[in-house]
C-alpha cells in the first residue's frame, strides 16, 4: 500500500436502530455533542459542501469538504481538508471519510474509514480520534 494512503479504521456497535444513528450523524446539534464541539454546516446532499468550525487547542479552525455519498441509514461519505494541516489546499490533500451503518436486531454497527494518512503514526492518531468520536456518538444516541 502507498505510504501516503494508509487507511484509519474505527468501529462501534450502538444499541439503537440505524435511523437514530443516522439522525445523530447528520443533526448539527447532536454532532456538536460528540465531535469535539464542532459546528457542522451542510445541506446534506450529494455534491454539497460541508464545513466544520470550532476551536481546538486554543486555535480557531474551519475545515471543509464535500458530500460524496449520502444514502440515509446506510452510508455517508465526504471529503475533508483541514487548513491546520501542513499540506496545501489541493485535491490530493483531502481525506475521504466513509461511515457505513449496518443494522441487526435493533443494534447498529458503525464502521468509519479515513484514507490518505501519510505515516503509521498519523494513521494511529486518526484511528484514536475517530474511535473517540464514535464512542461519543454511541453515548449521544444511547442516552
């Protein structure tokens, strides 16, 4: 595998139907609860822009991307670029984040992948952050 395309993967089973999990993935108020306080803006249509803004480690940020796939209760995929990264704003520097849902017996398994991690350290850091986010999603949905 290309050293610039290590894929981070996180997975979580949530004790709720896929519809409730999907709602939490696309409701800006709920996203703020589990995604480190980020304000997410999008109209959630394929091809539409998506932005994440907030403050991290005392610095304001606004990340951006585009909705690549939107299939309610099944798959959400978007590109993601952070100006806080050391990479220029160019298509090859956008990550692709894919969130897949599979419901079985009123539980939903969520699998999230993010491509274009440039090193094993970056891949592990991404996996750790995404796993924390999915654990927060689980708490938000199950409360």
